[in-house]
C-alpha cells in the first residue's frame, strides 16, 4: 500500500486562505457516500475515526496532461469507482487470511 499523506513541505506549498489548516492528504483522495450507498455497502453503525479496508473496481475516465511552460508537466486522472467492498479492518484481515490460506493450502 502506498501512503498518499502530504509531506510537511507539500502542506506548506498548498494555496489556501491563511485561516484554513493545511490538509494531511491531497484534494481528490477522499470518498463520500450518501445514505443509499452506506446501506448498500453495509456501513450503518460505523463511527468517524474507524479504519476500514476498501476493495474496489474502477474505470479511468480521463487523463489530463497540462504543460505549464516550465520544465514540468502536471498530470491528473479521474477514476470512477463502479463497485466497492468496504469492511472494518478486523473483518478485512480475517477475509485476507482466509483467501491466503485457500490460495496457499487449497483450503
């Protein structure tokens, strides 16, 4: 897994009003689900701050490359999550152990 958390240098270079604290993670890395999706995913009763595991299938919708006229180019990508499974970490660990056991020992 790759940690997308911003470095202190990246946080300081973010453009924002001075009254707003810098974010720990870059814009666009947050997922938001509404009531219907929460019910479909079985996430009722979850609490803020709980860690979950996400397994998803997504489609790349668009890739953009912007030439800034300097020595660098800025790339961005839009991805549409189409199917997802979100589990509390303990359940995800149990599921992973079971999958590994099945793969390794044909259980």
